[in-house]
C-alpha cells in the first residue's frame, strides 16, 4: 500500500538540494530510511564514537 505525505515547500526545497542528479526526493527518502534501518542511526560528518 502506498502512503502519501504532505511536506512543506521549505522541506521540499531542502530535499531537492540533497538529491543527486536524476534522483527524486522520494528516492532520497528511501535511501535515508534504508541507511537508518541498516545502521540504526544516521551518520554525521565529523562524528566518531
């Protein structure tokens, strides 16, 4: 089942700025969720344990 989410124009612009060439915001979100599920947290540049 497909869900539809409404996001603000500001969030859409922010997502667009992080997309690679030819990548849709939905594909970026799928990638981020997959990374989170695999690693348990998003990695931040400059962060190490």
